[in-house]
């Protein structure tokens, strides 16, 4: 063996090959394949290159564009409700859990995380039953606290269905921000807290001035995870409201819109190319969100090294 | 410790808030499970009560047992989850080892390439994945699901495992090399046993989304023989929507295995999250 040249290390290739092959073949290539399909159209059963025609249809043809903008608007709402409700509750629970000498904290942690491990099918149906006016669990409970007049079949009303579903989704996923922020709070060294206490910064002031700035990177990660998850959501809406995302498309989000375009529904025939076009739009939206996070938010968040 | 953080009033308030949220988190699960054991009238008359001797009824479970082929669905889910998990852990650990152990040209680039999949969901490629599976004759096979879930699980597994593998001592590996062990033996005999806790964390993270997924079973394997529990439950619930006993029993049956698994592994999962495995 020549000393000047290192031998080819075959084992590196052997270690990498299976993962890279599966990942490339099943994930990366289909992703680009889908992007490519959005530029084609089936003409007499033959895939023909049509440039940006599908996008023109999506934005120009009222049959498609109304549905798309409606789904996008609903999806943004879905995300905003998550950010406004899920993250504050998550931060609050994490702050309570991390208070020193709290007993049973392992029990609370385990219990609050339970909904997160359940499938959307269970969550969607269980809440559908609970909120159903037929069964009466929700009205009975509201009656206990004297608020029965507030009850209405939320999931069946155009005005409230999306909000109800967003809150169900928040209920399911609040465990994730809670855990990640809890971990971030635990990693704050005791010296920092003790120094704050020596300076007389305690209680709420301590939380706002010392801890919150230190857990901002964790909140940033949660926000981007929520963003990707929300703009890719499908299962909960499909389970609770069906592929038509009723009532009257008021809970339609990009995932259900994509599903209907791809597989067809009622009288409309499924169209893989339009499906790919919508998937491409979702890809661009998620990519934009991830880029904003990586280049604008993450670089500005200060990370403290202890 | 300052007085402010340990005063009994604050601690009671903290417990109060946590108990309240725990009830909110568990209530839907509890209400579904207790009502699944009750007769139809009792379900509607007093939904908040646990079953008593006079209202106890297993009719819902009987319907589920007779109508849905849940044993088969369960078996399918188990096969898909275990097989995907095996490949994610094996391939993921191998790639993570290559990335963290050897310096080679394009190492960082390869790491970045494999990490892409953490942020970009595999669902966006569904249209082309379906075409690929049709071309490969894999539609309505469990193999299709195993392939997709393996690809889906790999990026996060590689990312987490390579962080952990960097912490395995170099001296140990070099001692092995001096003793004439091959790189494969070093990986399987020395490194893998040491990163077992990290593997457990990755296993839990990988398993939950696979078991719960509805999208890919619905699109790639909706046939009767290949339905997973999640898809089977979805269709069963849609079909029996007016049979409350059956619906509640099916939901309970879907909840229990996951819940038992979760309680068994919750320490692993929570330790994984809080040890900063997810950065």
C-alpha cells in the first residue's frame, strides 16, 4: 500500500449507504418528483410539460383559487391560534413544573403529555363525541359551573368549527412546548438564579427578566415546529370533519385541500398534477417559514453559554 | 432559597393550576374509557358516572370484536411499526457513526443533506411516492409503509444519534483498533451498546408518529388485508357512528395499547426530551 495515498475506506460507504439510499429514494427524489409534476399536465393520458399553467389555474380559476385562498386563510388562523394559546399555556405549565421542591411533578408531566401520544383518530372522535349535543357531556359540564347558556354545537357551526378544532389540536400538543421549555428552564444554572435573588429579583420579575430571555431559543424552536406541523396538518380535520372539511369548507386547510385535489371528491375527479401543484405551494410556504426562522430569528436570538 | 419561592400559598396555587390542567388533559380519555363499559341508556343518562353493577355492559366490545377485524389491523400496525423502527435504528445508527467518527470530504454537507428531512415533511412528496409505489407494485403492501416510515424516521434519528456518538470515548475505539478489531466490530460491539439510552429515546420518538399515522395507510395501503389500527379505527368509527357503544369501545381499544406502552416508556421519553436530545 502506498504511504502517500490513503486507502479507500470502504466501511465509511457501507455505514452510510443504507440510510442515504432509502432517504434519497423515498424522500428526496419523490419530493423533487412532486415539484416536477406540478409543471406537467395529463393531456390525453400523456404527461406534457405545461410550464406554470397549473399554478395559473390554481390562482386564476375561481374554482381552484377560492378553495386555495380559503384553505390558506384557515391554515394561517389555525397557526395563529396555536401560537397564541399553545405556547403561553406550555410556558406556564413548564414554569410551574420547574419550580423547586414541587412534589408529584413527574406525575403531572406524564399525565399532561398523554394527549400528545394519542392518534388524531382517537382525539378527533373523542372530542366529537364530547362536544356532541346528542350526548350532552359538554352541556352537562357547563351546567355544573352555571354556564350552560354558552353551549352550542361548536363543531357544526361555520363560525366556530375552526376555532374548536384548533383548540382541540392545542389540547393535544401542549405537551411538546411544555416539555421543551421545561428542559430549557432546567438547564438554567443555579448560580444565575441565586445571583438574581441576591439582587432582589424574585417571583414574577425573575421570570420575566431572567428566565424568559434565557428560554427564548426554545420558544423559537417550538414556533417553527408548530409552523411546520400546522401547515402540514391533515389527520385531525379529516377525522373530525371528513375530507370535505365542513361545515361548508370552514375548516378546510391545505392538507385537506391537497387530499381532495389529489384523490377527487364527489363529482370532481382526482388530479395528481393539481395535487402536486398544491403540494409545491405547501413546500414553498414551509420552506419560507423555515428560512425566516433560520436566517432572521435564530441568528438574532442570543444564546447564552454557561 | 428565598422565602418567595417556597411559601405554601404559592405552592398550593401551583398545585391547583397543575391539577386543573391534568384534569383537562385526562378528562376526555377517562370519559371515553368509562363509558365504553356501560349500557347504551347509561351512556346517555349519566355520562359522567363510572359504570356500576347495573349499568355495566360489554356490548360495545362484542360489536367491535364481531364486526371489525381488529386483530389483523393490530398485527399490521405492529409489523409496520417494529420493522420501520428496526431499520430506522440500524441504518440511522450506522449513518450517525459514519458522520461522527470519520473525517471525509463532504462530511458536513452529507450531515446537512440528511438533516433536511427534519424540517421538510415527507408528506409533501406523496404524489410522487404513490407513483413510485405503483411502479414498484408495492401499493397495498406493508412494505410500502415500512419504506416510507423508514425514510421519515431517519433524519431525526441520525441527528440525535450522531450527537450522542460524538461523546463515546476515542480511547476505547482506538484500543479496539489496536487489538485488531474491524470497524464493523467496533461499531456493533463497542459503540452500539454504549448509545443504547439514546437509541431508546429515538425509538420512542420514531414509534409514536408511525403508529398514529393516518395519511400513508389511507393512500398507500387502504386494502382490507393491510389496514393499520389507526386506519381501521377511522373507517370503523365512520361506519358505526350511530352505535355509541361500539364507537366508545373501539376508541378505548385504540387508546389502551398506546397508553400502556407510554406508561412503560415514559421515563425514557421524558429523559430523552429533557436531556436536550432535541435541540
